[in-house]
């Protein structure tokens, strides 16, 4: 069963269909199709996670394409709350003709012992 925090994240993203994989201290949500959001919606998603009690702790991006009017990166943003729960958002960011979209592929939630 998906935790309440993950359920709220899924609902914020429009309740897409997904597969859940569970490990000892980790839950991974893989969306059946990437969830597309524009840069303004991703910024609201980021703010939503901060309001949910998460703090941004890390992020990465690697550029994979660099053409005229088309650039793309694979990346992720990592958050942690005060209880040691880490949330990782994995995405592909694409910019075409000045418009940026994020394609969120999966979200993982890990309980880290402190």
C-alpha cells in the first residue's frame, strides 16, 4: 500500500497510473507513462513538497541533447523531511523553442535511519 506522503505526491501530479515496487526501507513508484508538466507546474510541485515538510537536499542534471531549438537533460531532485524520509523525483527536462517541460518518470521514498 502506498504511503500517505506518496499518495499526496501522486494526486498532485494528476493521479497517473503507476507500478509500485517495495524494498526494505524504500518504495519506488514508476509511472506507466511519464507525467508531463511545464516549468511553472514543476515549480508549484517543488513548493508543494516544501509545504509537505520536505527540504531540498540535492539535485543533478546531465545534458543528453543539445541541438538548435532542442535541449534535454536527465535529472533528479532529492528531498528529506525531519523524520529522515527521503523523496527522490526522477525526470527528463526538455526545452524546445524556449518552452520547458518536465517528464517525471518515477518517485522514490526511502526511510533513512538517523
